């Protein structure tokens, strides 16, 4: 029998065509993003940026969960309200990134394995106390120069499965994220082959660790052409190959796939999600867990200017609305005009 707490949490996150805001960028990554719009990265500027997103009332109907970084889950807004409480006020489930990053895998061709299992049981207990209802662990699978090796896929799948089991033990929903990277000149067919192999290995390891598949969220990549590939797959091609791949590799019992945007532009990520949900009825909810594809326009609009908070929130809520429409299969180009006319 599935854990009722996990099932209930998943329902809160993805019901009603909702998706996830991935706001779990590390301090170093946020520093780069803020620097790109001329903002110095400080505790306060990072807090203010996340608070802008979390407090956006107009985005709340389209966002069911938000992934936080360790710093963020402990932060309070300027008025002293915990950021996790602001999320809960908008019926958004707080989540937490728990891996400690991808490190070089020994005896490999510049491949990585994600670390963070040491002390994870204790950290999960603390994060549960801090309000986290779900967690995230990202594995990185690169294509090219003889990669990926069977060893790299296996090592990352095993770590993902052990993490997922520990999360479920703590009544925290694990987001299982095996990301096949867009970096490189590989074809969409190669992406398909590597993704199918990776997903099959991940689910084999999840079963080995007795993970309840009804109590997880899968955060996969779409089947995309490499960024350097001269032939870029259309949204229809992306949808066809993604659905075919998942039909072969993802058990129907998994409740939802919350796609990563993985370097796609904001509109491209929405268009591809729409194409996936325009297809025949699927056994999984096909939603989103986007970072830059939800935040980029809002960050550029805000750029650290307190007088631009409302305009930035409009940009963020617009992208949230468009992606929620794509989950429902109702997105079209005319929706992009709504922000211009607001």
C-alpha cells in the first residue's frame, strides 16, 4: 500500500495542471545569474529575489511546489516571515535540493556521479522539520567523447535510488532527476537512446531499493537535439520521441513527470510541453519543474530594482500561466500576447 502522505503531497504539487518552480540554484549559480543583470549577490539580494517569486499571488494558481536551496529554506523575508511560510500561504509545497553536486567519477572519461548520501537521513529529518514536503537529487549524464559509459549510468542510478528510499522513509516525496544533457552536437536519436537506457537503469535500481513508484516524481529531460546539432527537432518530433521513449522505459504507475527545461528558452520549453500534452491520453501527468524557463524574463525585468517588483512578478506569473496551459494542452501563441497587453 502506498504511503498516503507521499500521495497527498504529490496531489498538492501537480493537481489542477500545476507545476514546480525550481529555485534551488546554488549560491555560486545565483551569483552568476544576478551578475548577469548587474546585481551583487548578497544574502539580502538572494532573499529578495526568491521572495519576489514566492510572494507572487498571480502565479500561485499555476505553481504547486517550489524547490529551495539550503540557504533559502532557512531564510526569512524582510518582515521576518519565513519564506517557507510565504509559500504555504499560497498553497505551494516547499521542497529542498539535497544532493551536494556532481563530482568526477573515478576511472571515467570526464564523467560525474552525484554525491550527498552521507548523513542524508539526518538532513532529511531536519528539512522535514523546516517544512519540506519533497526533495530533489540531480544526476548528470553527458553525451559525447565515448560518454555515457555503463558505469556512469549505473553509479548515478544507484545513488538516485538510495536517495529516493531515504526520502520515502522520512515521508518526503523524492524527485528523481536523471538529466541527459543538451550540451553537444548529438542528434535527437542519440538523446533518445541514451535517455531510454538511463531511465531503464534508474527504474531497475529504484525497484532494487524497494522505492514505491507511486510516491515519486520523475524529473526527466525531454528528448531533444543537442544544442550544437545542425538539425533541431521540432516540438512535434520532440513530443513523439519523448512519449515513445517513456512508453518503453517509465512504468505507468509513476504519477507524474515534471520536466526540466535543460537549457531551452522560455518559449521553447512551453511549446515542447504543449506538444507532449497534445498527444493521445498518457498514463502520467506531464508537467514542469522549470528554473530559468520560469525565471529568466522576471529576473531581467527586476534587475535588483525594488520599483520593478510588480513588473517582474507579472513576467513570472505569465510564464507560469503559459506552462500550466501547456500541461492542459491548451497553450497557443496568442497567450504570449497577454503580457504585452497587460
